[in-house]
């Protein structure tokens, strides 16, 4: 089998945990933050796990992570 290429855009956005789950950041945290409530901004700062429906697609893009 040939080597698989890592999708470099995905490699910058996702990383794997020790148990093999995939972590992701959240959107809507870059600009226009003055109109967002402090509670919303606090919640957007968290790191989440990729959902089950997207896991296979993301895992294919970062095969060696």
C-alpha cells in the first residue's frame, strides 16, 4: 500500500486524544466578539470532540495523527 497523505488543513484544526478520539476547536471566536455575551464567549473557548457522524471523514484526513 502507498503512504496516505495528510490533509494539512485538517492537521492544523484537529488532533487526537490518548484514547483515539478527535478534538476540535469551535467557530465564531475570531472577531465580532463585542456583540457576544460573556457566557457565550466562555463556552466557545472550550475544546470539543468531533461528533460520531463526522468522525470517519476527519479520521481519514489525519491518518497518522
